């Protein structure tokens, strides 16, 4: 190898080492704070689907990891009052107009919906994004419903013979959301014991 | 440059050699992040911080960076600065991070910082390099805010929506609704709108320059990408 090449390699190596060390240090310094912020964010988003009245624990740390019907790992956050599980929140997934939509579903111990919120989606702005609470109250209508109310075959948008409104210009998005919630509730019905059980 | 002309650096950065409207660099964030004026502004500011820091660093190390490895070193420095900003904002400016966090990693893929490192910072003293980073960054902010404003007004009928999330509650007054909610042309906030508005603003800038009797500075003369 020519000596010139070695010098360039050494310079590049030195820069990599220097900035690598710098980033490692900063990562160390910020790690604790970032973890704390992530915890606060989680708590804030869970508090939207798990009302404060039903819990005296921190659901963020009371979790059980399960596989959903598609084989995806989901974390179930449990709300407890006096040690009893009073409700739980977990991620559900629906397919929208532009790919997967991620939602958080909160249910109480009897399987009634406590609340649903959209976590991430790529739906068309102005049409499909009315599923966000920021853009409309459509998603709030699910609170209080369960698998029997309405009956399972009515858990569809109106266009498919169900009871839920689609909104003008978008059918696929609400269809995906309704389907995701129905699947989420069915998952709860089947795996209830497993979701409730486990150490605190 | 014999004596550094700071006025020149400021004018170049903000208008004459504007990163987006003259050099046509940084097109990816300029189109992807400008669905509203606030988004464009936030993306621009984050980029300006990274550009100022990386320009300064490259200028400080300019005598040690050899010609052969300069590009990897530049990319390393930009990426390191982006990671630095990302981590510290996440830890200590979390509210702002929730709004801007999405944009920050995208700065790595912006070729405007790289172009300024190559064309300016690698040859100049630290202070002018820092100034160039700041004003090129502000020029970028200006262009992105303008593109965002046009797209937001025509697309959603608002201007500076959510500005208070980015800048604090004091800026609530900036949030305006100019057209009724259903009047917006959806296409303008979808990708085609980005191309249309960017193109029109490039034309507008050249018309203004022509009217002012200036020679049009064609872009790309000393760009790398």
C-alpha cells in the first residue's frame, strides 16, 4: 500500500473515532432524560384511552407482551385499581387507503371500549385524516361500545351494511379503523385471561 | 477572498444564491416538508443549526482534511451534527422535538449543507464559514416558509397553522384562516403541489431579479450534487 493512502485512511479513521467518541458521550448524557421523556409521552397517550378514574397504577410499567393474530408483537398496558385489572390498552392495526394505520385501543375488564386513538397513519390529508381527534370527533363515537353492542355483523361501515358512518370522500379509511377495532375486541375476547394475568 | 465580505455572504445566503430558489439544492425537504408554512419554517431552522455547526467544524479542521477523503469526512460531520441536535433536543427541548423531531434526521439527506461545506467552508476561515452556514440556513428557511405558505393557503386555506406548537403560545396570533375549510385544493398539499409551487417560486425569483436588472445567477455553478 502506498504511504499516501495510509495517511488518508488515518485521517478518515481519526475523524470517525473523534466524532464517534463525541456521539457516544452525548448519548450517555442524554439517555436518562430521553427515557424519561418517552415514558411521559407514553403515559400521556395512554391516559387518553385509559381514564384516570379506573387506575391507581402506572400502566406504562405494568405490561405483558403478546403476539397478535398477525404474529406481530404487541404490548398490553394494564390499568389496575387496588391490584385488580380494571382495563387495558394495546395497539391495533388496520389497513387504510395508504398503508397500515396504527391505533391504540383501550378496553375495560368487561370488554367495553374505553377509547380509541390513532397513533400513526398515512391517510390523505383532508379526507382520511378525519380519524384524528385533531380533525374530527369521529373516533370518539366508539367509546362505550363492545362486541355485542352493536352485534358483530354490524361492526362495519354503513356502505358494507354496518352501523358506522364513513365520511365523505373516504370509505376505505373508516372501514380499516372499524375493522381494526373489531379485530382488537375479538382478540380481547379470546385472550382475555392471558392479557389480564401475569405478575404486576 | 482577500478581505471577507460579510454583506456578500448575507446577500448570497438569503437571496442571490439562495439554496433552494437559485441553486436548486435541498429539493427533497423543500418539497416533502412544506405542506404548511410552520413545517417549512421548522425544517428550515433545524437545517440552519446543523449547517452553522458543520460549516464551523469543517472550517476549523480544513487544514487537516485531505482532498481525497473530504467527502466522507463532510458527510460524517453533517451526520454527527444531526445526531447531536436530535439527541439533545429530544432530551432537553422535548416539546419542540415533538414538532420538529420528524424533520431532523432528514437533514442528513439534504445536499445543501454538503454543498456549502465543499464550496465554502473547506476554503474559508471559521468566522465567515459560520456566517455562511447561518445565512444559507436562513435563506433555506425563507424559501421553505414561502413554499409552505403558498401550499398551505391554497391547499388548506390556513396560514401558519400550529405555529404556537412550534414557537410557543405567544405566537398563537400568527395562526390564520384565510379561506373556508372546504375551499382548499387538496392537490396543493399533496406531492404535486410541492413541485408546482417550488417551480413557480423559482420563476418568480428570476422575474424579480430580471426586473431589478440583475444578471441571473444560474444555479449549480459550484454545487456538488
